[in-house]
C-alpha cells in the first residue's frame, strides 16, 4: 500500500508542477481539508460531540498538509503565506455556508485585503 500511495503522490506532484494553475485548485482544497479537520476538533471539544469526530478530523488535516506540499513554489514559507489569504476566504465562506452566520462587511473587507496580499506574494514570486 505505501508503494501505491507513493506512486499516486508522485503522479499528483508531476501534474501540479506541469500546471501553473495548480494553486487555483490546490489551495481551496487544502483550505477545505484544514477547516473540516479543525472543525472536527472544535465539535468534539466545544460542542461536546463524540471523540469519533477526531478520526476524520486527523485524516482531513493530513490531507491538508499533503495538498499544501504539492504547490509549486521555491520555498515552503511562501506557499504558506499565500495560502493564508485563501484560508481566510475559505473560513469566511465556512462561517456563512456551514455555520449560517452572515459575514459582516468587515469580514468581507478583511478577506479582500488578505487575498490581495496573497496575490501580491504569488505574482511577485513568479516575476522574479
């Protein structure tokens, strides 16, 4: 089984390296995996759900880490910095769609500022 995982991982890494558009699908998927994983811990701890919620949460967090490692950038810190803006946008979307709480104008403005920062980092890195 580890060999199969390694083969799939290698193929996925090659696909992402071949596509400059990979961040358009990797970052949102990573954000969804991270938020779902973190929410499972939140549900267990704050909402007093069953400890069974932790198992899919840990798997989701592992998926998040793997996805983020597929981003084609020269340094991990840059990948994480760019991801930060996407994570914030996904968190505000989670607030609205899952928790049924309408984002405030400040939530939306802050999200736009963060996405602009992410765009500056990623575009600046590609221009070098």
